[in-house]
């Protein structure tokens, strides 16, 4: 069964997002503030100055510094060379703004995370890192986040994920034929099962860009390609320059089969050898530069039930299509919001 509602239609008509688009997105945001933001009545000290205004919420220097410490720690763990402090601060601030916009929208639509959700998420993080929740709390304390602040960060992450799933599930189309093709491919020949480890740099375009904006973005993408061909570090450049949501992960997209890769990239990726780059590639979101980090061919799946096969296929296809759709949706949120970055 095919399901498809455009993002704008979803925002205007979904039962989940019952407010009108104007009410949800207008610069005059609700009087309520997300828990992780500081409102205008908060005392402002030199260390706690306002660095950005996002509708009726603000982002402070303290929040930016804390998130910078977290991101630096993550980049070190993944062996990604750090960009300059100025470049990293710009990236982190942009992601904090995107996060705040999504939290505001989630709050208007009563999307919440329970303590059980938070405990389970922290347990999962601990398992993935082969450690314990207590050690996770201790590690976060070194980044300036006490137990309460870290739990709030996790709560906000869960809320944002729930919001994204709600919006994207109504915007993305997955047809029965796509599901069947995916199942056949994962059980087919080694070549059909081949997976690609990709990284991406996005020079983003706004929604409804002007010809000059398109030209400027393409020229910037060309300059980035030239830097890469002259030896620049891809992950470092992604962390410093990419407009994608995965920028602070060095642009890492993970392992994807051809059917999971956005259509615009497929032919370019199939022709790459590990270590090579392709691009700029134009999509609706902007210009992408893709690097092939590695290849692998997993064994054919031996799924025992048709229902489980279908579920796994739908999840994989959804995540693939979400890569590009999410960026466009966030661009729409930003276009409809009042955002001011303080100098």
C-alpha cells in the first residue's frame, strides 16, 4: 500500500500537528519555552550571553560551549580532525538552532519523552559503548553536563526523533515494489548485496533558491572539491563546511546498499573506488560531494518470515529516503522562523 503526504500538507492537515502552518511556524512562537532553552527573563552574565534568538527562545554561550565540548569529544573518538574553533562553533550553533526549532514544534504538538524512554536510551548508549550508565554519566560530566543536564539532552533527542518520525512517515513513499526489490536484492547475488560506506558534504540551498544562490552554492561546492583533490581531509572539511545533519559526524552516512542510496547518488557511487570522491551532485537540497570509504558484501539474509522481511525492508528504505527529506524539512522550518545570530 502506498502512503504519501507532502511535508507542507502534513504540517497543515495532520491530526498530530493540529495547529495551522502559520500558528506552528510563525515567528511569534508560543509563550511556552522548551526545557533546554533560556527565556528572556533569565539573568544574562558575561559567560551566559545570548548567542542566538530562535523565535521566542534563546541559545546562550553556556549552551554553545557545553555542546562544543560534547562534539569535540565525539570527533576525537571517531578520529576526525577538528576544524577551527570558529568553524566548529558555527556548525554547532546551526545544529542547536535546528534542534530548538524542532523542540518548539514538538512542544506545540505535545510530543514528550518519559523517564522510561530516557532510561532505555541511556542503557542503549551504554551497551553500544560497552560500558555502564554510571560510566556514561561520568563521561558526560567531563563535558560539563551533570546528570540532570545529560538526561535533559537525551530527553530532547528522543523528542526530536519522535517528531521526525511523525513528519517523515507521512512524507515518504515506500511502494510494495520497492520492498520486494529490496528483499530480492538482499538475498540475491553478491554484487546485488554489495554495500557502500559513504560520507557526504552538502552545500545546502534554501527552499526556492534564486539563480544567484544556486550559482554561488555550486561555485562553493567546486572549491571544496578542489580542496579535497589537493589533499584536504574529507571528514574535517565535512565537520567544518557541510550543511547536512551528519556534518559533525564527519559526514558519515554509514553502510548503504545501492537501493538505499538516494537516487541522485547511485550511478556515481557504483563507479567509485574506495577513497575516491564524486561530485558536486545537485539534488533538491543543494550540492553533494560523496566519498566512498569502503565496500563490503554481507552474506545473504536467511529471514524466516515474510512479515519480518517486509518490516526490515521498509525500515531500511525509510532511513534511506529520510536522509534527503529531513534536510529539506529543516530548511522549511528555518525559512518560516525568526532566527537572529548575535554578533
